[in-house]
C-alpha cells in the first residue's frame, strides 16, 4: 500500500543509432504524433523528443553539439581527468623523493 501512485523506475535501456534513426523518421513522416510513436514502441516521449532534437543538430538544422562532438568532448574530459590524476601522483612522488634525498 505504501507505493500507491508511485511508478517503479524503468531499467535503463540502450538503443542502436539505427533504431533511433528509424523512430525519428517515423515521427517526421507525420502519420503519428511523437507521443503515439513513443507509446507504440514502449519508449518515453522525452527520449524520442531528445532523439529528434539530436538528429536536427547532427543535420545542421539546429544549433548544438553533434553526436560526434559530444563523444569527443566526453573522451577529452576523461583523458583530462586521468592526466590531472597522473600529475597529482607525480607531485606526491617528487615531494617524497625530495625528502628522502636530504
């Protein structure tokens, strides 16, 4: 009785770029609304709208980062974080060896 009215969170799913493109195309052809396409394929309307928005960015129809640019940005951020961690380790090692040689 405690969980009445609360939806159980959906497990996170991933979809191929091809599947997303097909869903976007279905929405663009105009036979069904975005909401109806989402319902027909058991997707969230928010996810479908995000896919449409991203396809417009990728096609140059809307401002924003393309999918490739987003991937590159994420990769560069990971690399930057790793390099910062490496620098911190080297600083500590340098300080340690500086004490040892005195």
